[in-house]
């Protein structure tokens, strides 16, 4: 099984790591090309490009100046312990048993505007660069256009015949995968909550549930579609009536 999720804007470089294990991102050569385009941009340019405040622009300008390879445990940190948003609250990577880390490393890929994608233990340095940004890189007019053939090719290298591919990323990030060129079908779980008597996808809850689904897969050694349908964390249940084809809907 392979799973893709989105990164997070919030980062944590302070919390004590539960393991000394780490790996190196396979797309660092391409990441350097992206970084080469973003590094010269002044804080004002970053404000306009990413629609962020002047304070965030200053922070990320400094991050862009400090970013350099090679990555080491002294100047970088494993990705799954660095991203700090709602998805990662649901995943709760710090409490995953160390003997489960190999399974997590084998199954999970984190899509990224700067790094293309990262394995959980791949070292990363601080950045902010959403996949939807119109940043030209080489002949590509945007990050999405730059990464799509590269990410898809690398994922196909990793995917075995008939292996399950579970998309738990946002639309913005999954746009960096050419679904039509993947050699396996894509399963896309959706998470909906009843609110005021109506069933809705509530962003905060859906993001957290995506992380919980990853955790469920690791906790239970899920391998099949039927295994995925058993997801029941924090009150979610598989809804057979709403599910159709490769779309698995969970409600609560």
C-alpha cells in the first residue's frame, strides 16, 4: 500500500525526537532547482506570491536564505516529526511505536511544493511553498506543472502491480500526481460530519481524519479495501450508501 498526504504550513523544530532514524529525500536535486527560483525573492515578493503577511514573508525569506544542502541531523529534521498541522495531529507520529516506523516509511509519502514528496523519515529544512503557487521553474509555469511528471514517475517506480494507492491529500497537492498515468487505481477516502442535521465535509475534521486514517492503517496493518472500510477512529464509520467506485465515504 502507498498513501499520500499533504504537508502542513505549521512546522515544529523544537520537540524532542522519538528516534534517531532518518533518511534522505530522493528528489533533492529537483528541490534545489525550485529553491534556486524562490531564494532571490524579497519579502515583498513572497507576500504577493503566497498572499501572506509581512511577518510571515520575513520569516520565510530568512528560511530561504538559510536553506542549504547537504541535509544532516544537525541542520534538518525528519518530515513526519516536523509538519505540525491538523493532519499530523490525527496521525500523532510521536506515539507510533518505533517497531512500526519501517512500515510507515514504506507506505507513506508526503507531497510537497519544495521537495516533490518526502518519506516520513526524510530530512527536511524549514520552508513554506504551497503546491498551488504559480512559480515558474525551468520551462514549467507553476510548481504543479514542474512536479507532476517527476512525482508521478517516482511513485510509479515504487508501486507494485495491484498495490493499493490511497489518496489522503488535498486537491491542491494531489494535483501534483498525474492520476491517469499512475499504474494502479486511486482510492480516495472522504470524511463527513453531521452538523445541524446535514452531512458536510468540515475542513478541520476532515484534515484530522486523514491523519487518523494513516494511523489506523499503521496500527492495524491494513492492506486491503475491506481493511480500510473498518476505519472507526473517533466515531467515523464506513457509509456503503454514499461510497461509490473508488470513493470511500466515512461519516459520523
